C-alpha cells in the first residue's frame, strides 16, 4: 500500500478509537526522536525552501537535503530535525500528502538518525553564534542578528539613503558586467560554430573540385582515345 495512504488510514483509525496523543498511538514509538524523513520533494527545492515548509509546525534545528556527490543535485528527499520532538507528530499528520509543485510530499518518523560523518565534522568546525553565516561579510544594512532589530528606531537618514543608492548602483553595475560576460561567451561560441561550419564547407567544396577534376580527366582520356582510334581507322582505310 502507498505509504501516504497508509499513514492517513492509521491516523483515521486512531481518531475513531480515541487514542491520539496517548501512549497507544503509533507516534509514541518515536517520542524520543526529533528527526523526520521528507520524501518525493521537487528537485528544484533548496534547504531554505524545505525549512519554510517544515517550520509551520515547529522550529527546525537541522536539515540534511541529500544530494548527488558528483553534481550536487538534490535527490528528492531530506531529513529534518525539530527542536521539539512533538513537532514531528504535527508534521507527519499535517504535511503528509500535501502537494508541492504537483508532487505529493511524504513525511514520516525516523527512529534513529545521525548526520553523515562528513556533515558532523563540518558542523563542528563552524561557529554557531548568532549571525555566524554572515561573519566577515559586507551586508546591505547594519542589522545584526545577535542584537535584533529596533522596530521603534527613527527612519533612516539621507546618508543611509545615499549609501543604499550607491549599493544599488554597484549591484546594477555587477549585473551589467555579468550580462556582458554572458554575451561575450555567447559570441565566442557562435564564432566557433561558424568556424566549424566554414571548415566543413571548404572540405566539401574541395571534395567536389577533386571529383570534377577526376571527371574532366576521364573525359579527356576518352576524347584522346576516340581521336587515336579514329586516326588508326583512317590509316587502315587508306591502305
């Protein structure tokens, strides 16, 4: 039976029997695990997209979107860890069977799950202080995650507006340069294609010329042979 349909069937039976939220529920087996499996995902979704969906039922603490080792492309399934294991029950009951970009999403409990060793080592090497992902990077504003945002601060000054304007100009300039680079690559590719076509055309014309020369030579040989034969016949007639 389809796993999604089976989960819905079990949940409906538990509602009918009145055992939801009790130790008799099938969810109780996974009460100590904060991980869920999320499958049949559209391949174009990123980790951020999945977190946006899954965070409806609790704070997401970790995620492992499984990707192909060589290409980095998504394989269509992920493992998500909630801060509170009870969020797993909500996600399994409410997201399973939901459609994202035309695909029915499967969410199921994971009894025992550990991140792959290389991901664990990578996480341990990264600082997890608030705002660590942007440490040492130039941001578009002075907002800091560890300090929060003052919602009651005075509106930005003219200097701030000028800085934003300059920043926008820089982004536009960078975008223009990327567009010019893409156009230059396209022109080079087109030039190489035309060069290949020209070589093919020259090669074909050379073959045609050689074929024509061979045909001319054959015709000349035939003419010489006919003239020679004609002279020999006239001589024999004179005799």
